C-alpha cells in the first residue's frame, strides 16, 4: 500500500510539472514494464536500435502518466492498457500502408542493418573458432564468471594473453591454455584461469580475431 | 532491463551476450543472430546452478558438497513455544530440532520432503550430539551423501540464539571429533537470526546459506550442495562461520580408493599411493601426539601447575595448527582437482607423475635428513621402488625453482609413533560408488589468496614432552601448476537445463487487433474517449 501511494504521489507531482527530473527517472524505472508490454504484444524481442514499436509504447506510457486518474484504479493496469492500444493502432496502420508488400519487411522494422550483418559475421566466425576448442556459446552461460570483479580480472588476463604470440600459438597447437605460463607472466593464480578457461579462451579469440563489434560487449 | 546481442539460437532457447556475461533467454519470434535486443529478467532462463554432465567415457569424478545445517533459533520465538533453542539440520533433508535448556531434543520439524524420508521419530529425547550423529548417519544410509566417493561432503551448522551459542558450538566441535560418521564429512558452523529462519522457510532454502549470504546477491543462493563447490562462496562463509574439516585420513582413503578410476599404470598408481600414504602417516603421527598432549593437559590441570598447563595448551595449539596446514596441503588439492576434473590424457598423467616424483624426492630428502628412528618404515620401501624407476626424469624438473613454494610441515616424532604405524596400512573399505551421471566442476571464482597460504610453519618446540624435528617438506610448486595445465582441456558437457518451451505468440493479424481494440475499450472507457482525440 505504502509503495503504491508513493507511486501515486510521484505521478501527481509529475502531472503538475511535466518537465521535472522526476519524470525522467520515473519513466526509466518503468522501462522493464514498457519493454515487456511491447515484447508481449509483438511476440518478439525489442530491438535496441530504432525500434518504432518501442517508441510508440514509450510515448503511450508518457501519455498514460499525464492522463492517469488515481480514483480509477491502478496505474500499472492503465499504463499497460494505453500502451497496448497504441501499439495495436501502430501495427494496424502499418499493415494498411504496406498491405501489398512482403510481410517480413513490415514486421521487421530494423531488418538488415549493415551493423547487424557485420556483427552476425563476427559471431559466426567466433562460433567456428570456439568449436575448434570444443566450446559452444551455450557452455559459456554456465562457465562465465558470476561476479563482476572476476569477470574483470579474467578479461584482463585474456587480453594480455592475446598479445603474447607464443601463448596464442600454444593455445592453438595444444587446444588448451598455457596455464602455468600465464600464471607466471601475469602474476595470477592457477585457479582463476582454470575455473574460467572457456570464458578466457572466448575473449582471447575475440581479441586475436579482431572482432571489434563483439568486443564492445565484452 | 538489459541490452544484449543474440549469439546463437538453439532449439529451446537462445544465448545472448550482455555486459560481459552470457545468458539463456526464451525464444521469441523474429530472432536473428547478431540482433541487438533489449530483454528483461523474466525473459531469462535460469541455469541449473551450473551443474554439468560429463560425456560418458570421461573420468567422472566429482566434487560434492552435501550439507548439514544446524540452526538455533532466537530465544524470543522459542520462548513462546517453550523451547530454549532450536537446531535445524540440513543435509538437503532439512530438519529443525527444538532443544530444551539441557540441549536435549524436545521436538523436531521436517522442513522439506527429503526430511520425511528419514525415520525421525527416535530423535525426541536425544542429546544434541546424538541427534546430529543420528541425522547424518540416516542421511548416509538413505544415500543423500556418500562419504566414500570422491565428492567432499559438507555440513553447515548455524546457531541462532541470544545466549546458548557458545554451548552449541562446543557441542558441535566435540561431536565432530568423536563421532565416526561426522569425521567423514566437513562441518560448517555459523549463526543466524529467527528472521532468517523464517526467510529460509519461505524460500525453501537452507537457513545457513541465507545467514551467510545476507549481503551477497540473492540470485546466488543455491542448494547447500552447490554452495560449497564455489571457492568464493566458501570464503564468504568463513567470514561468518567456521569450517571443521573432514579428517585427513578419511579424505586420503577416499582419494586412494578412487585412484583406480584413473587409467594409470601400476607404477603410477603406486607412486600416488605412496605419496598419499606418507601424508596419512604424518597425519596419524600428529593426531597421536595431539592425544598425548591432551592427556598431558588434563594431568597438568589436575596438578594445578600453571606453567605446565600453559605449556600443554601451547602444544595442543601448535599441533592443531600442524594438522590444519597438513590438511591444506597443495598436493592433495591438486590431486583432487585432477580426479574431479580431468580427462586424463597421456600428457596429464606424465605431468602428474613428474610432480609426484618431486614430492617423493622431497619426502626422501626428509627422511635422510631427519634422524627418525622408526617412523614410516613401510613407506620407505614403497617410495624407494618408485624412485628408482623414475630417476631419469628428475633432472628436467629443476629449472623452474623460482615458482616453488615451501611447505614446511612438522614431522613430529614421539614415542608413540609405533602405535600409529600399524594402523596405517591402507585397509579401507573399497567399495565406493563412482557417481557416473553427475559431475560438478563449477569452480567459478577462486580467490588469489588460496595459493598463498602454504607457509604456515608451525613451531612445536615449546612442547614439553614431545621432541620435534622440524623438517622442510614438499617442494612442488612448479610441478603443481604443470599438472593443472594439462587438465585444461577437459570437455564438459552441460546439462541441458530443462527449460520449458517458450510460448511465442503468433504474428499479428488484422482481425485480432480489431477485436482487441473493442474489448479493451470497455474498461477504461472514460479516460479513453477523451484520450483518443
């Protein structure tokens, strides 16, 4: 109850002054809701870049804030309703316009960006490389370090390793990391390398294959 | 909300890379490799605590942490129910024991389904020590833990009480020393509050883990089993509690029993066995001395001679330290790692043998240097055999001495060593079940500190009645790391987590939308009329 009334209070505040800082914060904190609504309605994930549907929902959410009347029920339900309705309008209009055009083009607003194609190529290359070492992307889910600082440390180790030709050669020749040598050169422990070897190998490969687009996410 | 790129789509899920981490997410329409998407927590598929399965044909030796969790609840809550304190035992079966002032079990509660499979009726009226032993034994009998396989069995004990905590800790320590079955497992002891007990019940998670993870990220709470596989988690636990380790001789027995699962030559097996037997011998000697020292302490107490009491106390402490440092020995760790994790290819075996050669060398040196009269006669035979055959390889190992660490273990001799020698011959029950299906090799994060604690030189010189020869032992740092290196390529297949198939909605179609529109119009019609224009 306390939470809800708190939320109502914030909304009332925003309705008085739409340009307040609170407004931005509030919208940001509800992004997951917006995202889920869009994703539910479209049955697909929202594209990070340039997804019209997401913009429509965001706009609808802001509209919902302004129009919300707390005597008429919960804000969440109302916001969802407004967003869904706007999304429906959006899809409907789009289909009218593109009625005679290949359906794929309609539903996929962000189809075939150059960036995405390049990224796809990099991913495929990385996939092939990883398979040489018997690693699947799926393995990396469980074998990535769970804690932020460990991820950071392993990344540093991997990047350093990729700069040392002899270590890289060893990796390719023997299909495993030169752990002893890495421990010695980078003053680290056997366990951190040993425990995260798949993850480290993946980063080394990204570095030496110069997969810049993927590297941005590592 | 997170941003990520889709790396690959599988039949049941997709893998995305987001902020340096890989996640499994549900499949939805129109996903493409390389697509940059936004996704939320509820799109993620939780992995099964990182459990993995090894390919058949690999050596699958595993690391378990089973646990027993004893928990004493806050007196406030207890007093309402008329109990002095309560104790929860979690071996995965979780049982709460309610105790009276004399630490006698008045009542018990089975906290999960596994607990119902044990025959608990007898618990009422037992002392806490008896109850702990009984519960552990039942867990072993019912197959929840197997002290004979390679996996480390863990037991956590958590106390939550405003007063009695010390008493309970003492009882736990005592029973750990005396009980045969508790000797074979690791016990972790910590304390918790009543709130945490309630929280644990709600979440259906082990209470001790709730207690130690209160500052850690919630998502990381696992089962007791998986918790102790994570070195970091173990360290976290140590901040709030203590771990009473499994007796070393039992641990060595387990290792020896499971050696056969590695496809080693006879000679190699012999080398390993010799090294293990030596460590065990050393351990027994220390334990015997500890017994004597304890007796002396008693005598000193009775005589009232303060100097003698103090000296005896110091002796006991230093002996306990020696035992600890022996238990922490790197080579044991290494061997366990190997057994647990490695597909033993030829190179790995060679390296292991190399490192053991070093170990044996050092042991040899020890024996020459020290004027031991009768210590470890049996061993010397073994060791010599092995050494002769491998002499030629030794030279090559000497280059990298810079890496070496010095473990200084105390090799203490007392008059009573003779006793222990006889018992030592490795007659252990060797039927063990190798755990075929499951293997956890989830050493996610390890602390760098792990590798720096090898130098607890323990000085037992103050000991009054016990002569101590300090011997420098074990010079195998370089070999250690070598072996590990070879174990890197083990191919572990992940357990496909049983994710549910995702329901992906169909694409939009005209008629649907129209209906939607009209349906929804009804709800908020007031606002909407005004909105839409």
